[in-house]
């Protein structure tokens, strides 16, 4: 059985180790309580979660790209339609002119 300063230091080291373990346990409890309270506050504020925001952002980007493609396609089709309409008008005028000269 050891007595003297070594035993006192061993006991003190053991006490400090136990205190450090208890402090870590208290820290985990405080963190858990804080997170729970923060989640309750955020839920009551009707805040969007990050995952939901990311999904909606990706959907919006896809819709925007599709919208731009469709707008370009509509412009192309309108150009073709107006070209076809002006071509029909020109041929009708030439047909009318040909009938007049006959």
C-alpha cells in the first residue's frame, strides 16, 4: 500500500478524470437540450429545412432551363410561320397578277 505524495497525486488524477468525464456528459446533455429547443423554435417559425430548399432550388433551375428551351422553340416556330405566311401571300399576289394579265 503506497502512502504519501504519490497516493495523493493518484487520487487527484482519478478525481480529475472523473470530473472530465462528468463535464463531457453535462456538455452532451446541454447540447441535446439546446438542439431540441432550437428545433422547436424553428418549427414554430415555419422555416424551410435546408434539404427542402435544395430540392426546390434544383426543380426551379430545371424548370427555368426548360422554359428557355421552349421560348426559343416558340420563337423558331413563329419565324417559320411568318415565313410561310409571307410566302403564301407572295404566291397569291403573283397568281392575281397573272390572272389580270391574261
